[in-house]
């Protein structure tokens, strides 16, 4: 799915993406898991993040939510995803952005 994240002068490419759960929020507010799995409700987001956290915990890997939201997304949708992840026990959030060259 296509996400146009906001740009940032100081964005950096991650050196280690281990344990990240990627969730994409498209411009229309729909939410998708990293494997292009539609997350049609808050409960679905919580379940998706919780299952990935359980897999990571089983392997001794700390879990972080990597939230990629389109720059046009209403911040209420972003808040909803973060709260759902928190309900699953994931409170460490990374926001995706692109670096811009000046």
C-alpha cells in the first residue's frame, strides 16, 4: 500500500529493524499491517500488534511499533493506532518519515 510519510531534515535510516511491527495508515485512514493485512477495527490493530509482540517476546526480542502514516492522515487516526498498540503492551513507537535534501 502506498504511504507518503512526512519529510524531516534529520530523518535517518534505521541500522537495526529487529522487533519492529510496521503499521501503515493510508491517506484515507485505513490501517494495514506490514504484510498488507487490513486492520479494520481498533481491536484488530490490538490483536495484530499483540500477536507480533508475543512472537518477539518468545524470541527475547524487544518490540517497537513502527508507525508509517500518510502526511494527510488525521492525527486522531494516529492516536487510535498508538492507543491500540499500547493496549497490546507495546508503548515504544517509531514514526516513519523521509529525509529531504536541501
